C-alpha cells in the first residue's frame, strides 16, 4: 500500500471516534457511511468516509509503513 495522506485533523478525529465506538468494526462502519453517502448522491461525504476507512486501516495496522529512521 502506498503512503497515506491525511488531509486534516477532522479525518483523524472521525477515524479515532469510529475506532473508539466500533472497535474492530470501525472500518466497516466507515464503509457503510460511505455507501450511504453515495446512495444519497453526496460525493464529498462519500470521499470523506472512504478516506476515513483508509485512515482506520492505517491506524489499526501493526505494519511499519514508510521510511524508518
């Protein structure tokens, strides 16, 4: 997986909130919210929740990513 760009503090706050509330199902919840947004025709929120899904995957992974100094 390529390096992840986190565009603002809201992305981290949303990801952290879902992890806290849903635990292991946090990424699934983000995906469901993305699908709901897409079904509602809200492309901005769809992209936001897909991004949150990727942030959650990164935050909950034990894999080392990027350059280690």
